[in-house]
C-alpha cells in the first residue's frame, strides 16, 4: 500500500466527511470574489492565501469572532477526499499524485548533481495532511535563539502556551508518560500509535549504545534521547491534520468563513504607490486567457503557502531582491532583499537492512497482502495501518558520538569522534543537532525505489542533520505562480553538515551490532555491502554513499524569516496589510519535526490579530 496507487476503489469520502460540507471550487460562487473586470468591490477582513498547516489554524481561530469575515484560498482540494491522507500509514501513496506539488530541487552540486524530489501537501491541511505525523515541540533553546536573532516575542516562554492550547492528547496504556505535561482539550489530536517489533529492538539497541531512553521527548527539560514518536493521530486511528482538527463541520459551516479550493493565487494586489497590499488575484488555470478573479482584504492578506510558496508569491508579485526579479523578468515593486533566501532544510541519508522474515511492515507495499490490514483499519482504526511508519527517533548531539559509534554522556565525551564540540551547531547546551529516525520497511528515495527483493522484509535507519549550516534559496523562473519555483537547498555546501550525517552512520553501525537489533537484521542493501564491508567501510566510502542517497526529510524553513523579510508582527517589511505565517518565518531551523511549531506559531499569531481587532 505504501507505494501503490491501486486502492482508488476504496476511497470512500462518506466515511470521513459530509460531502455537502466540502469547499467550493468555483470562485464566482464565493461572495466577495469578483472577476478582475467587475466594478463592484466586496471585501473580507482577512484573505488567507494557502489552506495548509497554518492556514487552517488561522481560518478557524479568526472566525471564532462572528464579526470577522475570512476567505481561505487553497490550490488543492479537500484532504477529506483522500483516504490515504486519513490512514496514518498511507501517506506514501500520495507521493506524485495531485494531492502534492511534486516539487524538485535544482541539481545539488554536493549530492552527485542529483535533482531531488521535494513533496509538499497540495490540499486543505497542506503538509500536515501528507507528512509522517511526528508531533514534536523541539528544543526550547531553538525558540530562545529566535528571539536572540531579533524575533521579539517568539521565545519559548511566548510559544509554550500555544503548544498546550492546540493539543488534545489521548493516553496509551503501552506508553506511560506524565499526562500533566501534555495538552488537553485542544483541537489537535495526538496519541501514540502502534509500534513494530523491530522498532522496539532499535530503541533497545540505541540505549545499549549509550543513547538515553526518553519516554516523552516533549518535556521541555529533556529534548534528547531515543523515543517513540507521539503522532497527530486521533483516538479513532485517523490522521489529525490541521484540516481535520481545526475545520470540522461546525467550523466549516460558519457563515463568516469562505473556503475556495482548486484555485491559485497568482498575484498580490498592491495600492497604486505599492505601499499596501489590498487583495489577491486568483485563477484556476495557467491559460493566459482564462478568467482572473479578485478578492480584497480590509485588514490583511495572510500568506500561508509554506516555505516554497510564500516566497514564490512575493517574488511573482514584484516583492524581493531586484537581481532575483530581473532574472525572472518581473518588475520590482518593493525591495525586500532576502525573500526566498536563507532556506534551511533537514537532509538525511539512509541505510536499509534486510530483516528477519515476517517482522517488518514491508508487506504493506503489496496491495493484496495489505487487504486484511485495510479491512481492520476501516473497521476500528487499528492494526498495521494505524502506525505512522516513522515510528521512533534518537535525538542527540553529534559531538557525543565517539569514533566507535558509542555515545558518551553529554559533554563527557573524549572528543575523538567525527564532529568536534566546537563545531557543534546546536541551539543550546543540551539541545540536539542529529536525529536517527527509523521505518520498518524499505525507504530508499522516499520509497519510490523498488527493493531488491519485493518478498523480503526490510528496516531503514536514517541519519539526519537538524541544525544545518548550509543555506539555500527559493527563486522563480517567471512571474507565474503556476510555474514551479526554483528550489536550491544547497545541501552539504558546508561540509560540517556532512560530518553530522557521517557521525550518525557511525552510531548506526554500532547499533547494528547490538542486541536485540542485530538479531533482526542481516546484510545491508543500502548501501549494497556485506555485513563485514559495511562495518569496515572507510569514512570516504560512507561519505560517497551519503552524497548518493541524501534526500529531504520534508522540513523546509526560513525563506521569509522574522527579522529578514517580516517583522516580529509577521508584517512584510515595507508593505502594510501583508503578513506571512508558516514555516518560512522561522528565523532558524528547529531541531526536530516542525509541524507542531508551525501550529504553535499560527495559534499565537491568531491571538495577535485578535488583539489588534479588539484594540
């Protein structure tokens, strides 16, 4: 199931939503949206460009006030139409479908000049509707660093209440944690989904290698260690995207909320002197002769298109660095020089091992073998398909990994490993810069690559840079938002990032030799080596493998960063009435999976806007 698209016949939206509540895809039927040539001008208070992770939160929270009128515009359709979005283990089936953008990078010089796939959600809920559902607050020092970098009001103490406000945690008897540390009563559902037996063995081996066990990574005083991920999965075993969580029927049907799908924001409409954003231009096809529509905002246009889409729309509207705009043939209207610059992304490289027969979830890639699991999930939301697949992760400081792959207690290492203490790019004294994530199946190149033997079992471990030194860009090749942006993460441009991944491989090799994990795993298949060859591979051989296998773990950030492109109120510098709220505003990368941070930022921003309204 994970890589097959043969289950279209099982898509039953009636299981998940009332079809009558699905959003409209006809701009002319939405009050306040008019053709570009129409004389009348109807307005909303807020126009939200992008119905993704942050956009759904904003639309929900702002319309809690019945006097505030909101339009949310999404290029994709409703995630409620996508059964593979609702099934926790189904997200890989959405790769390279109309439910995602199918972005690619430019050639990556330091990754063997490969063009790399960059999936992002193209539906309501955005990437929260397509991701691996890992729920992680990340290190408090990440946010304290934001404030030190100039993002006043965005430190941990400012965001902490919003992590709690958004969450409703469902306890799991197999994962005993301090429930007082988890949010209760929020819209967003979290829980512990089931764990595969090899994942459990991996966690034991990590502890044997020196990685401390951590029952709850989201306790602010302890953000490192090996942990089973909490996930955005509800008590019925379904994904809790921000669409499902924040736009249930009672919110969706609010008379002051309009949602338009299948529609692209093509331009930002600026005042005659370019000092204020007054609305947006919309279209449903890239045909130059197709109908164009306008929607106007009395208060603000809010960009929530993500770290690729938000800078793209700004640039296509003439807001950015002149040299960048000139190359694309776009006239500069407002000089904001760092739009699309300073891109951070978490990059990983995998090692996959053949596993003991019958112990992995590889069978979920076979449509026939998956049928019993699918029937079970459709019956009660449980079984193998209730896992998020990215089941566990070890978070640590790469400088604590010794040459033999063992992990020393924080700050007590011999400094004989790959990464020296003075080269560590952690945000704080106890925060991580490296993740070793696992998946109980074959996951080469996003699982789009077929395994060497489809009938075998596999287990994947990936070494991931969480705090990259390398900086990339998002630019444009034309003034059309229907053209894909030019994405250049510039992976491994700074070789210090490569050393972090290499340190992770040293730890992977150590865990591979430790019980009980070693009892499950035979020879590696990625890289294609014998057990002895893998254990004896030189650093140069491992680096060659890393460059050949490196891929995104789907966490682009910082392309419209606070202090660079937007101010602390998320207003685009030099323009009134235009704000950005998504992962692009992060001043620096967070040291983990960022979806919870995006929601917390959106929750806080919604309160900021409400305070402005009532002032």
